[in-house]
C-alpha cells in the first residue's frame, strides 16, 4: 500500500469545494488515514515546496498556500500516488482533462485547488511534515476493503 499527502488548497476551501474534492478520492477507493483543517505557516509552506525554491513562482506559491486554511489528508491505497494524481489532473488546469478535479473546477495554474504527492518517498516525507504519528489511523480496516483491494 502507498500513502499520499493531499492538500485541499486555500482556493478550494474558500470556494466550498472541500467536500466535493474529498468525495472524489473516497469514491476512487482511497482510504483516509488522517485529515484536518489548518492554516499552514510560512515555515511549513517553504519546507513543503522546497523543491521549487529557485523557481520564479515560489514566493507567490508560498503566499497562496498560507493565505487561508487548507484541509490536509493522508490517503492510503494500492498505487495511491498515481491514482490520486490522475484524479487531480495536470498541473495546469487549462490542460487538465475534463473529469479531473482541476479539469472540472479550475482555470489557472496558480489556483489549481489541490496538491498530491509525486512519489512514494515524497508521500511519506510530506505526511510526516503535516501529521504527527498520533494523528494517523494507519491500518484501520474498512468493511469494503476486500471489494476495493484484490
Ligand atoms: P503539481 O502540484 O501538479 O505537483 P508542481 O510542478 O509540483 O505541480 O508545482 C507545485 C505547485 O506550484 C502547483 O500545483 C502550482 O500551484 C504551483 N505552480 C507550478 N508552476 C507554476 C507556475 O508556472 N506559475 C504559478 N504557480 C505554479
Ligand atoms: Mg508537485
């Protein structure tokens, strides 16, 4: 099983899309093992987006992610990284397929609603950055698990 960190970004929370976005991951079969609302501080934002530190959009990206509360989730499932990213859609919403979150609800790259980890390793690192171990229900069994996971 893989784990991915999902961030329902400030624009999505402000636009009342939190439930719709959570629903799409739940319906896909991914299991929520951690979830909370928080206002990200600058230090955590810069850590999370450290890989983009030298990019021209970095400062604006940090201001965006700290500008209002976000909902963060740790999701677990087979191929959770790829499954979540295909549900999210391409980084630039104008190129995201219809049926994806970004393709259905967003227009601009700097307001693209949701984050999903890009590798198994980064998923573990990002979850540890946002959640204490005591905030995660790892390994809880869903009644439907055998109908989702073969
Ligand atoms: P991802 O979120 O699809 O993994 P990344 O390339 O990791 O995309 O970029 C992280 C985030 O940085 C994007 O989701 C988007 O919010 C922002 N971003 C990326 N490229 C640009 C840009 O060219 N202008 C403004 N924001 C950008
Ligand atoms: Mg990324």
